[in-house]
C-alpha cells in the first residue's frame, strides 16, 4: 500500500465537500486527516512543512483535473541542474 494511501482515500472521500467549500484552493492531508485549505500552493506547502516536517503529506488543488505527462517526459529536480546534481 502506498505511503499516501490514507491521504488519497481521505481526499477522495471528502471530494464533494471540498469542492463545495474550497474549490480551487489547495488542501493538505496528513495521516488520513484533512489539515487545512490554502489560497495557493506555496502557503499550503509552507504550512505542511512547518507542521509535519518532511512528511509524507498530500497537497492537492480542489477541482483540478489530473495531470497528464507524455511517455517521453523525464522530470528532474531543479537542483539537478547544478554541477553536483544527480
């Protein structure tokens, strides 16, 4: 089972309520509990990091569709562009 399975399940279970009350806001779930809604991703991430350190925790935008990546896309962290990056 995924580390975030409880958080994803809680988000899915609360989807209708979240869409009614927090549409387009960013929500944080931790250990299967709704922890708050925020106007932007940065604020949600800062709050989650301050409260739960490195996580894991789930941050999602309410009402946003799934993100689709092409099969040939490779994602790398920004720091990987440094000379010492992976």
